[in-house]
């Protein structure tokens, strides 16, 4: 008696770690497309990932919710970028800031002793005659660019 066993497709291949270029390409493919999110009760619009929603918080504030993070937008007294950076520097490390007229954006990180870092975005925008702050936090650094993009797109709806 002869017994024959065929092993098909059982080659052992060590999987290679993806290159940095492959990681960037994969991340770019996973970025959700933006759509205009209207906030009619307050007369605003933002460019946010498809599927985002908003929820009123008060007469002058609202939440923007995406699949990955949330942002709070509220009316504030205008402050300078220098003042905001000074306030953040007492508890956070400011990684990036930029200014455009009276508008500004800050990306800061709170480096926790237990190893989980809290990234914060803080964007001030003038819309009409009022000033608004859009802010949020995340532990996932790759979400920062999208958070900043959403906040910086805050504008009056047409």
C-alpha cells in the first residue's frame, strides 16, 4: 500500500515589514473624503470626514463628531497666539503653531508619565464679527491633521 500526501501552498514565507513609503500610501488610502457639514441652527459650515455629524451644546457652541474623534466649537473672547501658547506651555509642549491674521492653530501634546500622550488641537477662527475656538484631544497622532483641517475650515454657511 502506498500513501501519497501532497502539500499544496504550504510554503513558509517570512512576512516583511511594510516600508515607510507603503505605510504612507496605506494611510493616504484610509483618509476619509471630506464633505461640507452644515450647522444650520448656528449658520456655520465645516469640511469634515463623510459621515460626520454635529450636536448643539448651547446657543453659542456645538460638537462635531466624526467616526474617530470629537471637537467642541464655542464662542470665545479673542486672544493672541502668544497668549494661547503661554497658557499651553504650562501643561503641554507646543509642537506646532501657525497664525493667519487673527486666526491661529496650535498642536500641543501633554506627555503623561504613564506613556500615553494626549495631543490637543486648539484653533481660533473669526467668523463674521465673533471669535470661535475649535478644540479637541486624541491619543492617536495621525488624527491631528484631520482635526486641524476640520477646525480651520469653520466658516459661515452660505
